[in-house]
C-alpha cells in the first residue's frame, strides 16, 4: 500500500473506521459502565446497611449512567468539530464549552436521576421514606454536578486530541507521499541522464574502430544493441540483483575489450551470498566506465579493472578499482565534467539516504578504487 492509499484510508479513530470503530466505541463505554456498576454494588451493600441492591440493579444504574454519556459524546463530537481553538478565539471557545458543559451535565443528571428513580420504584426495594424525585434530583445535582462537568471536558479533550493527532498523521503521510514522489522523479531524471551519457561514449568507441577494424566495430555494434535492449527493458526498475548488474557490466566490458583488446584485463571477485542482493539499476556501469577511461585509456600498456563484492554484516560493499595513474593527492573526483560519479552518488542518496556510502581510495597516485556501501537486502525482503 503506497502513501496515497494510506492517506485515503486513514479515517476514524487512530486509523480505525467502520464496524471496528463502532465496536471500539461500545467497548469503551461498556468498560466504564461495568466499573461504575461495581462501585454502586459495593457502596450500597457494604456501607448502606439498610439498603440491599442486587447486581442487576447496580448494572442498570452503571450502564444507564455511562451509556447516556456515550450518547451525549456523539453530540460532543459534532460540537468539537464546529468549535475550534486558535490564538484569536481560544478564550471564546473555552467559555462556550463551559456553558455547554453545564447544560450537558444538568441534562445528564436529570435523565440519570429519572432512570434511577423509576428503576428503584419498579424494583422490590423502594426508596427510603420521604425520598421523592425532586429530593433525589437535588441530591444528585449537588453531589455530582462537578463530576459531570469534568467528564464533559474530559470527553471534549480526548476528542480534540484525537482530531489533532489525525491531522498531524495525515500531514505526515502527505509529506511522505510528496517526498516519495519527488525522490522517484529525481531518480528517473538521474537514471535518464545515464542512458545518453553511456550511449554517447559507446558510439565514440565504435567510431574509433569503424575505419581501422570494421569487423570489430560490427561486433561492438551488436553487443551495444544487446546492452541497450537490456537497459531499456529495465528502465522502470529502480533496483536489480547484483547478479543482473554484473551481467550488464560484463556485456559493457566485452564492448570495451573489442576496442582495447589485450590491453584491458578484468578481474571479478564476487562473494556468492552477494549475487542475490539488491543494488541500484546501472550502479556499476558508470564506475567501470570511469575505471576504463582513466585507468586503461591513458596507458600504452595493459590495465586491469577489478570488481569486488562482499557482505559486511548488514552492509553490501561493492568495490570497483583500476591500476591506472590514479588521482593526485587532494583531488576531488567530483570536480570533473562527467556525470557518472556525480549521478551515482546522487542516486545512492536518494535510494538509501545516510545508509549509503561512496568513498574513493588512491594509493600514492597509483590506481583509483571506488567503494559503495549500501544496506544488504535480498530481493524477497521488504524495503
């Protein structure tokens, strides 16, 4: 489920909606009713020696009291949505809730007292002599009005808290969705730069051979068409297995071997457990291309391009190196005009954030090694 779907489905209470919300609503008020029923039963039968209240009576009072608040809470939900709090109106909103708290509390006590009086009149036990509805209402009104007001404010506070929580949650989801869409767009843009960049360099290699060695140029064009077909087929895939990436790079190196012949040597040292790990699509090609251009092309003799991969706990480490002239001390590998290294670094940051590492090593100006560290994750694992 993507973030857009989550935003659409994130309704109700803590993401709960429909019949689940109804069940949760009833469960909360039922729990409070059971607690109050136990309090009524204990109070009458332990402290009122002249009065005996059976469990059914206590349950009727407890459920009557809190289910009535449950019904009132449905109206309070509507009111909290209409009465908002901000810097300009918070005092007016608070005063309005104060008035509503008194109104709801009086209404609740009146209805509860009526139910309490009727239930005692219909039961085997009657009210103590001289107890009328008016007297009982006066007793409950004076003893329970503050509790009722506090209950109203507590319900309103919980509803406001849940409303603001949901707004924050939806805002977080919208921001995450926006960032995801932006990251995808940037990734597609970065990957789109690689294709013409790679094609331009490959066509230059074909041009260099087309007159001096037509057969080699023909083989290079054939391999190039295979390479482009694979690149186009996987254009929409952000990640592939290291096995697939290595096969793609092999094809690219076959093209370069057609150009350089025995001058280009290739060494592969890939740990078996790394072959099924996921890596960014076209991650290695610009690094290998950079090694060929700067490690083999300037030399009259042969040069070696090495690709190594191993797992270091939860990190996949992939290293591309050459034995060419390397870079001078203090030189910034990003300072050139090429897009390969810059592009690869940007894509790693987009896909893995701070979990990605890309570093350069040069031993006293002899050879350059580029090491990439990304989270080790198999194709079957969730992102």
